């Protein structure tokens, strides 16, 4: 896991929005982080960085699920999809806790679409 060297945010609103961007990804896919990213696109806080990272992770995860759906025909797709689900739940919870503490969490295995 890669953590940013930035200072921790002391702004509770910033921390809460960062946490929310991670948690919404668990329930809404990329829609929740996209909404928070669009709300914060003119700001410069840790919430914006967390929303970007969460959005990139959700888009990457969507691509990985499409690949696993194709691999279902080879039986391995079921295992890949289940592993992706467990991986996403664990990393989203870790990212949410880090964001609530004011840190920027960068997900592993993420393709950077939004910069």
C-alpha cells in the first residue's frame, strides 16, 4: 500500500467527504466517488485527492470485473471475481479509515484515469 507524504488534514469536513468518497464506492460503484469529485473539483483538499483515488479504483475495478466475466467461460472467472470482491471490500475499508484520519489513500492495482 502506498501512502502520500502530505500532511494530515485537520479539517473534519474534508476528512468526512474523503471517507464518504471511499465508502460510496462500496455501495454505488463509480457513481458516488464521481459525484463527490465533481462537487470538489475546484477545491484543493485531501477530500479531492481521496475522491480521485476512489474514482480511479472503481473504474479500474469495473474493468477487472469485465475481464473476470469473460474468464467465466474458463471457470477461473468465478475465482477471480470473488477475489476481486474481497480485495475491494478490504481496501475500501482501509481507504475509508485512512481518509477519516486525514490521510490520502492510494489504492494498489489502480489505473490512473483521472489526474
